[in-house]
């Protein structure tokens, strides 16, 4: 199947596991984290079952946040294999739905996806993800999908979204 580029490019949707990305070449698994340093529910559990590095790196990044860029919209890139990276995108404020609404922060996801695009283009990587921001973060795919199309597809990065 020929790769679609430019105006014809679109997100590829597959049934499957985003921690086992399909295809050839360098791949980057993208997911959304919270800004509290919490790692213990949702997609992160599947990541941790496969590789200890993303969780360790995220917890260190949060612990040392006074001296680094940790915060909404920031991204941490963790190499887990020669041709495989995990991008920890800080895209949710807190972990609970409360008086301020759902934890997802679309502007932080948009900023993070811009950083993901830069790194993916640098590495020549395709991007693989679950429906980010739409599980525990409480977001709506109708708001996230256009951000992916604009920030990644629009810059020529191939994206595959996995529905488990």
C-alpha cells in the first residue's frame, strides 16, 4: 500500500496493541501522562509490563522537576529498543474529574504533539498510540484527532492509532 502524503494523508486505525506497533523502521509510541508524577492506571500499565524504562524515566523527570522542563505540554523521549521510543507527553492536569472538569488539557497535548513531530522527523520515525487523552484523562476523540492531523500528519509524520 502506498503511503499517503500531504492533503491525502490520514491517521491509520488498527485493532491491536499500541505497545506492539506494526510496520518497519523506527517507531515512537506516544501516550499522555499527568502532571502529578502518578503512573499506575490505564495505558501506562501496558507500557510498564513491556519495558521498565519509561516509568523510571518519568518518575525521575517528575522528582527532579524543579531543575527540568517537566510540566503541561512537555515531552520526555525514552529509548526502549534500538528502533523503538516511548514519548511521555504531559497532557493532563491531575488525575480526577472534579470541579474543574476532566483532567485532559488539549492545549498541552497540542504542544506535546508538536515536540513529538520534531523528534519523529529527526529520527525518521512513525508514531503509534492508543486514543490519547480519551481514557482516564476524559477527553473527546473529536477534539484530539484534529490535533494529531494538524501537528503530526500535516508535517508528514505517519500515525497509527490502535483500538484494543
